[in-house]
């Protein structure tokens, strides 16, 4: 499973996308998510697709890896396409198979919705592919800093987020280790009836929970031992700073959007 | 059961930027009843290698033969349960796999999965808790109220209760106190001798490899670096240092002693006390001369 799911995975690199400030990436990508919904003709969709392709090329991550990595999403995209194909009844009939009629409007609707979907998934997975989880949490902490004024515990939330992100691989590793140990003792996670398989999970979950609780306790102790007491007076090791590359990126992004809004009808 | 590796390679997460070849082109044969030690630096591929022996990993290239089972990359998902019953693995920190309410239930978990009849299971539970030197009143306790060392023994008993023909030990002494280490290693050695169990020990402790193994396999960077009996392996000091492995202290001591005092002491798996006697003997004889 680990081998084909790339959503949320980080691929270290030195491309210009990797070098961008995470705040720049987050703001542009989230605004892109909204902007995708404004596309309404071939030209504007084409322009956004071109932009996404350029981003992928800039990231220097191999395209087959990305396309294969979003396998689960492909099913969803194809499913939406087929659904729209059969349900929408607009425009002239293109094809008639016994009782099923396929309309032109259905094809167009299906294509646009799936393209929209694909662009969203591609661009947002580029964010996590080129930004380490630590950078993402740092950026979130910075971006939400104004909320501190209304007593939202931004620092604590960001810390919780970074700790949970930090422990995902650890827990996965632990899961794999324990499932291997239990498989060696004859547990079969893959075959058998649904009931059998549900029972097979118990020997996996119990040790996993125990070690997670132990780990949490140890982590809390280690943090206290090193004098952690919340955000008060805390400075940062890596400060986020906008550099020239960020200003260039933002400028380009604005220009791309201006062109986009002139292309759409 | 004889075990054979024929040009086995294994790659983690192939066809991704994270692809990592952990072992490459391994050729090995281990005969039934041997005590093998696999040593190597961290990341040399030891754990990957031993997970091939009960089919937890299937080779990306080449094939592994264990008794009548042949494992290779194009294997369809076959029923590996029979194989796993015969190959018991004691993983690193095996106490992390405990989950049942009582020690007894946890030990019988393995045999139960392999469909052993009930009365046979209770016999095995008793004999295996004896083998790991715990009292029978532990059977009713929860494994989580035991100390770390006791939990380790319970987990080992759980593997022994499967009565495997091949026993794989992945650093079984890690994190134990010195006495616990000696006890556990002795216990495995006795089991090996009394049951003619094929034993494969993965270890960082060269003393253990020297003391118990018939043959040592040195892995480095995913390949077999050296192979031979302990005396042979540990005489190649320079080659060992190249892959960051040490020669056991007792051997360096004997070597230095022989050089300095013209001694003729040979290492024959003697303990420290026995060695001391030999040294005394040596000085007595030399005085008489």
C-alpha cells in the first residue's frame, strides 16, 4: 500500500518549487483551488492545465510517479466522468444504445468536472510532495498567527499537528513490524472471511495502542525535561523568510491569473 | 529443513524515488541442524535477509528454497501458513507483540492459529514456559504487569510453543541486562542441541557469534562479505575492521598473550575462568623449563 499512495508524501529535492517559502506555496495553491472553479471554456481550462503541467515540470518529480501515485483518485475521476455522461441531458444526442442516450452536454460536463478534479488533486499533491511536513506546520503557524489575538492557541495547535505528522511514519513502521511478527505466529491478514479478518486485527491494534501511549508519555517527559512550557518567549530555529524567488513566483502567479480571467468568458 | 538462497535480491518500494536495494545477489546454503550467526553493521541487510526465510518478504530477484517450499518473485500468493509454522522468528524486542489478557493465552496464540488441538496446546504452553525459565504461576497473569525481561521470555515462549524446525533470532538479547543475556543465549543453545533445531542468530555481539555459531556469515552493504567458521572469520582482523566489525575481546587477549609470552593457547570456546586456568598452566610449565 505504501508503495503506490503518494498523497501526503514528501519527496526531498532541490527544485525551485522545493525552494519556495511554504507560505507562498500554500497561499497560491489554496487560491488556485478556488480559481479552478472559475474556468468556463476550453481556453481557460487549457491555460490552467498548462500551468499545472509547468508546476509539475518545475518540481522535477517524474510524471509517471505522480500519475501512478494518485491511483485511488483515478477511479474517482473516471467514475464521475461516467456518471455525468449518463445523467446529464443537454444538447443534441450523440449516441444511442437501446434505452441509453448520450448527450453532447454530458460529454462536456463529464470532461470538465473530471479535468477540474484532476487539476485539484495534482496541484495539491504537488504541495505536499515538495514541502516537508515541518515546513507546512511552520507555515500554518505563521499564517494563522493573527488569530492569537482572539486567544486561539495557534502554537499549540501547530505543535500538535507537527507531532502527529512526525509520528505517522513511526506508527506505520511499528504497524508493519507488529503485523510481521503476528504473521509469523500464523495470523493471516489477507484471506479468510470478514469475521476472521476483523479478529486478525486485534493482535495488531492492542500492541500498537500500547506502544503509542508509551511513546506519548515518553515524549511528554522528554519535552518537559528540556524545559518546554508552551509558546511563551519561544524563538524559532528556522525562520521563514520570503526571498527573491518568492516575489518572482507571486508576480508570475498574478500575471497567470490576469491572463486566465481574460481567457474565460 | 535445508535453506538455500539463489541469487536473491530485494528492493524496497521499487519504481519510486524511494527505491532501495537492501540485499543483492545473495547465495547461501544453510543445512538442517546448523547454528548460523549473521553479523553485519546496521543497514547491511540482515533483517531483510531473514524475513525471506518465512516468506514475509518475497525476493525481487532470484529464489529462496526452504525445505520443499520455493519462494520467488512470481510466486502467486500461496498458503504460507505451513511454512511459517516450521520457521519461528523471534523479532527484535519481541515483547512488543504481546497482546492477550493472560500469558497463557498469548503463548497459545501461535499454536492456535496453526490449528493445533487444544490438549496439545496446553502441553506445549507448559513445556515452553519451562524452557524460558518462568514459573507456571505466571500463566494466569497479564503480560503487561511483568517486567521487561519477563515479557521478553513470554514472547519467546510464544514462538517456541509453535515448535518450529528453524528458529530465527533477531538480536534476542538487545536491551537485556548482562545476566539475562547469558541466560537467554544459553537457553537457545540448549534448545538447538536437544532438538537439532536449525538456529539462525542475527547479532551485533561478536562474543555470541564466536561462542555459539558453527558458521558465521558477514553481511556488508547487502552482500555476503565473508563466510566461514568463527575461527576463520575472526582471524581476518583487517577485513573485519573494513566493515566496522570488532574481533571478540577474548580472541584479542589470546592473540596478544601468545605473542608476548610465546604461548600456544588456542581458542576452543572456553569461558573466561577456563582461559585463566590455561594461562596459569602456561606459566607453571614455563617456570619448570
